[in-house]
């Protein structure tokens, strides 16, 4: 058998010059000669990828007839094996080696039908596991055993989430929440030196010309941020609940399932993230049932709510007129409400930089003096860099003198 493979490899090298095509044709020949005893990795990967992208049984079957893919039955068997492999346990590491958070939100599928039938609305859950150290950052993938074909009812029998019945209390639980004063919660904290990094960004705007454009805040942070960062989180898709996501029973079932998963992973208090509508109902459910679950509002919704509060508080202050110098009137309306999140962030950064630039020019009364520079500073970019350093040093000196910066 090994000699035949060597002859096949030699024949392909003589016949075909491209190495990728040599491997593909060789795998097709071996798969066609031994269809029952060999499963080609290349043809198997092609079949799984086409099924994932196009969901076409006809396409996979036609390529299988031409010897360019595995059969559709083999792909179905692989998907059933993956489902049954996840029943015994997932690849999420427990708490000492990684920290896991859960995210739940509504899942909508096939909603644009003409008659509104055959649509799906449910609750989707994912788990994001972040390694706590670089040594455990490697994601270990376990091989999938090739199991026998089974009926769909048997495959999904133990894959769902148990539905819990939720009985709301007579009195809303959130009505008993008592807000404490902020002052007793305050304590002395020394801010890190990086808190003054925005001052450097403001100073760069003093030299923003046509030939020396200034980057936005995100680009500036990419240039100055160095060092080690947390590893990439491993995202795992968990079962989907076939119920309306805003239903109280669905939310209670989701929280109960997350609490059970946290106990398996050794996490004392699980953290789950919802959007704004589900967040309020989840907090109500957790309070009424006394569950040990921390519910967090999503970062996107938190930022959107914060930008909307700025638009409400600054209404009539001229902020809208300032934004309309760069954006259209209709766009500014959505920016002030926090809906147009990308434009709102960019616009507020511009307003912040403009106000800071005004204050800095009030502190620095005189212009930057022109120094006699040597020949090596004749280059325009080097000159601008030198002027930026000089201006930054003068600005920091004067701000420290007037007591603005500690």
C-alpha cells in the first residue's frame, strides 16, 4: 500500500505542477478507490464547509458523485456526532484556570416571511471563557468520535434546557430595593499616571495641519498602548430555548441553567449579560427568587444609555449646533439620543478635543518660539515632532503651576 502511494505521489508530481491540486486530485483518487475504508480529510473538509456555507444537499451530492467531496450522509453523521459529543461535557475549563461569563439575548430566524409563518423566536446563550494566564491560553480541541447514525429525537433528547415555571410575587421585588448614599461608599484612591494620557492627545491637536493630520482617540491609543494583554476568550454556543425571550419563564429557565453551569465550573457567582429590556426583568427575577447570579447590562447598551443621557442633559446648550457643523441635522438627532453610536462617539470626541484645545490656548498665552534648529531638523516631520515636544513641555509646566494637574 505504501509503494502505491509513493507511485501515486510521483505520478502527480510529473502530471500536475501545482502542489495544492496534486493533493486534491490524489485524495480524490484514493477516496474513489476505497470509499468504505477511507475518509479523505480534504474531501471531508470540503463537504463540511459547503454544507456550512450553502446548506445545499444537492450541491454536496453532486460533488460526491464527481469524487470531489464526501457524501451528504457522512456530513449528517458528523453533525450528529458533534451534538452527542457535547452531551457528555464541553471544553470550558473550570474557574482556577479560566473565568467564564455568560451572555443571553433573543434569537430571531426567518422573520421576513410573507405570511409570518415558520418563524423562530427564542433565547440564545453563549459562554465566553477567558484564560487567567498565558500558560492556559491554548485552546485544546478534542477529536470527534465517529458515532452511528441515530434518529433526531434520540440525538436532541438530552441537549435542551429544562423549562422552569416562574411565579411572580405579589409585590414587585425591585420596590424593596434601598439605594444607599454615595458618600459612604467613596474612598481615597490614587489615579494612575495614564489618566493624563488624554492631555497628550489634546496637545497634538495644536499642530493638526493639512500635511500633519491628527488621529482619533482609538488610533492614538493603539500607538501608545504596549505590553501584554489578556488572551482571547473562547466562545461556546449553548442550547437555545424555543420560547419568547421576554417571557418570564424563559428568563427564569436561563438564569437557572447558567447557575447550574457555574456550579459545574466552580464559579461561586456567575455573571450574565442581557440587553436593556431583558436586564430589568432578569434583575426582578433574581431578586424575587434570591438567586446568586450577577446580572450585568451589556456594554453597548450601557454606552448607548450614557450617550443618550448626555443628549438629554445638554439639550439647548448649543451642543446640537456644534455637532451640525460636521454632521447632518437628522444624524445629530440620533446622535443626541445615543442611537447612532459610531457617529455619536466620534462627534463627542471632536467636541471634547475642541473644548480642551480652547482651555489649553487660554493657559498658553504666547506662541511657541521659533528656535534656531540644526540642519538635521530641517525635515518637516522632524520639525513638527520637535515643536510638539516643546509645546507639550510648556503646557504641562504651566498647568502644573496653576494647579490644574496634581
